[in-house]
């Protein structure tokens, strides 16, 4: 899943992502599908970009499913380095 967000400088990205994962998991598991056990992987990736790239990033996110289906991924937006 890709998200395009603006996080205020006073909020740590790890805190923001943890809140998104926790709240969305709770919503899926308690509201949408109580009989399903949804959870996120432990890892995440974060990229920063400038305003001049915003429309391209939003377009990429909007077409994420098709990029994965067609194999037309942009490596810099998909890269996950092993720790």
C-alpha cells in the first residue's frame, strides 16, 4: 500500500505510520471483518519528495495496482532494502 501524506514536522514518521497501521488494523478487524485477522508487516518504507513531484507521485499511487499487475514499477518508489 502506498500513501501520499504531509506529516507535520512535530510528528515523527514512525509514530504516524504506527498510528495508521494500528487504527486501520483495528477498523478492519472490528468493523469491516470481525472474523478476519488482518495485520500489517512490521516494516515500512518512507520517501520524501518536493512539491514539484507531487502530481507524479499522486498519479503513481493512484495507479499502484496497475503498476504491480503490469510490472511497470518505478524502482525508487518500490525499493525495500534488507536491514
